[in-house]
């Protein structure tokens, strides 16, 4: 498809108010189809139609959860959105990042958020590990983040923040997220333990935080 035709197709897909609202929501958070259907009060067949339209023009992608393999999530493809100049919601205040073990993704996310925004950020896990993974410490060091003193801790009912972000499918599915929570579905770099896996998570976090942080 020629660039002009592609832009026209994108604008046509976003000309329907519900589809534009879905894209606005996905600009800050991944969502399951069930979550989107509940949020926008849509029957599943109508939501599936809207998601098909957005997928056909390359605005979203659907993928299987790394936690419950029966579940799927929907993620925004950022490149065409940026080209269209669609504004992204911005988050301010304190942020709490949550994953299962609080040994890599949530630790890196909190450190990067503070470094990028100057705002306070913390992290916790639903089943914390004994230590922060050395691969996460090394990956942070490669981009100027210091995790040398970080210690995994348990998420408790008293933990609060202006924004809570789950960065792990398992944690997101185990908890009962509030409607204003965000979910960023990131792969667990500990599974492979390679430098490339940790660096990929850092790059994804940089992209996510850059899109929403003030």
C-alpha cells in the first residue's frame, strides 16, 4: 500500500468513535479483549469487529498471555500512531510497578521512571525473589541505572501510588487490578537469562515510559 493510501486507511479506521477510544486506551496500557469489552460496554462480536479493523491497518496486535495461555492481550503498535500525531495520555505523580518476583522488570521500570521523570517510583512483587537478578543489575548499569542496592519486596494491601503498573502477565492475572491500573505485558528476561533478553526489556520500558511520562 502506498504511503498516502496507508494514511487514509488509518484515518478511516479511526473515524469511528469507539475505535478511536480503544486506541486512546491502548496508548497507555495493554488490555485483554474482556477488559475492553467491559470498559466500553461492547458485546464480544462487536468488539472483535473493531479490533479486526484496527489490526488490518496495523494499529494493534493481539498476542497470547505469558501467564494464562488461554488469555490474549491487545497492544498498540506505536509507529503509525506517532505518524498520525495522536496525543498520548500523560501520567504524573508516584508510580508503583508490579511483577511476580520483583527481580527484574519492575525493578528496572521503577529505576527508569525515576531517572526519566524525576518522580518517585517503587516496585514490588506478588512472589518476591531473594535478590534482584544479576542480569537486571547489569542491564541497568549499561543504561546508567543503579540497581546495586535494590531488594525485592512483597506487594502488600497497604501499597499505594498515584499510578500502579503491572509489567508481568502473571501478576496482572493474579491480582484484581483497579480500572485505573495500567498493564504493560513484558517478557520475563530471567527465563533465558541472556544479556539480549534483559536489554530488550530495557528498550521496551524506555519506549513505554517515553510515551507516557511527563
